[in-house]
DNA sequence: GAGTGGTCTAGACCACATC
DNA sequence: ATGTGGTCTAGACCACTCG
């Protein structure tokens, strides 16, 4: 795929991250950019709109496009991003313990979370995430086997997302996240390092494919003192 | 402002909400829509992309645009949305108590949250939100007086957002939300109905104007058992 | 092959900001 | 008046899906 506007977006995004354009500074005008890239203005505009949506720039009518500069490193949480990508931009040391990795038949509770009418073969993965020597996150993943025939330990130590999207080329299309605060379960207490906390922050992630079928359900249970969710929202 | 693509977006969004197009059903093709609205295909595409970004539809190459159908009523939380808009789509009864509403000089803590180098005149608003007879949310708002000269009780009982954007026509451009779990303060304990909880879910909202200045800081403190944050994320 | 959405173009007019 | 971004057009070619 060529995709001019995407490559312009990536180039500009990288340049902004590397500091080629100063925070608060102005990018070249749309006309100049279209001449520089030898493309049409609408195509440049698609790239700039992507930058805007992702918090890199701010467009102001009659003035120009200005580079925003607040810490982009804690942004990636909002969106379809997994644990590995989350940590890649920080310098913390981390480790993943695979506690459970097995094929199973969905019990009524999981069936309902996956929107299944009847029990079905699934993968069940339970992982504990350790950051800076503390076990802080309990990740419980459930996939429909119909879509993921093979799942190995190596994959689970890494990013499951990457594996599903790149290796299995599953058409992941959108996800819905629901964040709640819940009482610790016995399982939380056993697997996570904790002091006297009695609550955990629970992020339930429902992942849908292009045909609108729900194929993955993930429950991410965080120790409350280490939990932090960042969201970036643009008006219009 | 005419803005064809926005009006097409709103019309289709309303039709979808009213059930004119069935969940899982197909919208007319882009060609048909452009003929129906007497406009170009690119313009229709802008409307459809908006629908897609807001979770109304799912576009599939070679097939068409399909109507998604999960409960849209709990979506509005993700985005720049205030308490009043949040409740408007539900049927719960609610009430707002204004606890504090006064001009003040920003103390060091607030100055730092608002990114101010030196103390500055601000508005301080503390409100308690009651839903179904229970005091559940404590909202603490801080605005720079430079931008908001007048603030009345009536405005605070309603939506401050609406007032700022429509009445004051402040160019609100984007916001950053940070969600954390924190121990209850003495103030939380006094103002909220609670049982034995010791934690609250804190949503810190930083609102920026078009010129990239931070002008509002809001702290929304929720009783954990009633807290729920929903996020919708589309891949690409 | 026909229908669909995805990308791209070259130009147009508008509203807003600046001088 | 000039430069900027916002909208819109009429057409083009491509990649994908489906019969």
C-alpha cells in the first residue's frame, strides 16, 4: 500500500517527537506542505487531521498548524493498546508471569461477557504483570478458539495484540473499554503484591472484529495506587 | 454556517438512534447517499467517517456501511462531556448542591494544576452531585477569572460547559483526562454519602483553549461503587 | 464484471487572522 | 490585500467482495 497521507502523517509525527518542530511552533502551511510533498492539499490535510486527532498539533483557522507539546508518553493508554506498547515508551523494568494458559470451554460468566449463546471452546490466559519488582496488574484474557487456533507461551510473554493482528491478521476493528472500581477477589489477593488495599481498578476490554463479532474479552485488574488512565479528547 | 457534511452526519445519527436503520443493517452506498443529498461523494464520506468515529457505523471495504448497535447511552463519558450531558440520556433523577462558589486567589497547589507561574484570580466551585437520592460525586472546578468574569449560582446548577462555550463563546479546543484511584479525604467523607469505602475514583480534567492555554482544572471525585468510565476506540 | 469503499487530484469559494 | 485553514466538487483509479 502506498498511502501518501499516512506516510506524511508518520513522517511529521516522528519529526515532532524528535523535536524538529518546537512546541508552540508553527508547521509550514498546507500549501507549502503540499508543494514539498508533491501532492494535493486535501491529501496533506488528511495527514494534518490525523496529527490533530492524535494530539500532536492544533489547527487554527486563518493562522496555521501549531505543535502541541505535552508529555506524549502517557497518552497511549487511550486507544487499543496493550501492556507492552504501554511500557515501551517508559524506562521501567517489567516482567510477565504466565499463570494460566489453556484451552477451555466458556463457563456461563465468560459466555455472557463474550456474548455467546452457548458454551464454546476458548483460550483462557491469566498473566501477572510486574513493574519495578512489584506485581501490580492481573490480566485475564479470553479468546474464541474459532479465531485463534494456536497460542503459545512465547506469544503470551510478548504482546498478544501484536500476534493477533500481525501474525494471525485478524481484522480487529474497534474496542470498548469499561473502567470500574471493584473489591479485591481472593485471586487478586493471591497473585498481586498488595498492602492493605481492598479495591482494584478493573478495565474490561471488549474487542470486536470487522464483522462486528466480539471475539476477545480482557479483564485487566490494577492495584489502585498504581493505576492511571489517560484520555485525550478534542472538541470537534 | 452551512456545513453539508455535518448536517448529513446529524441526520443519519438521529435516524440511527431512532431505529430507522436496523442494527447490523446496511446504509445506502456512498454513491446513493451523494445522489440523495445532491452532493459529492467526498462530502458524504466526511459524514460517514464522523459516524464511524463516533461508533454509529462500521465501514467495510467492498461491502458497505453497517449500523452498529450497542448501547450508545453509556458512551458520552468519553469526550469532553459534563455531568448534565452525561445524565440527559438516562432516566435517573439528579440534583446538584453548590457547596462553594467564590472568587479566590490560586494557592500553590491549584496554581501548579493550572500551570500558573504565580498566584492569579480564579473561580472556585465545589459541587455535590446527587443521583437517585445519594450524594455520589464531588466536583471541584477551578477557572481562571481572566477568561470568565461572571459566574452565578444558576450557571453552576446547570452545565458550566454549556455556559462557557455558548454564552462566553470561549474557544475550548481540547482536554486531557487523567483517572486515578485515591484515598478518601476528610472533605470527601463529609460531603459524600458513603459506607465503609476508603477510596474514591478521581477524574482530573484539564481544559485547553485554542491558543493552547490551560484555563480550567476540574477534579471529579466519585464514590467507587458508582463509578463507571466508558471508552470507545477504533483501530485506524 | 458490477458494486463497494479508500485514496487522490486540481481547482474553487468561503471565513478568519494579520498587516 | 494576502495568507491561512475549512468546505466542496467532479472526476479518476485502486482494492476488495460477491455472484
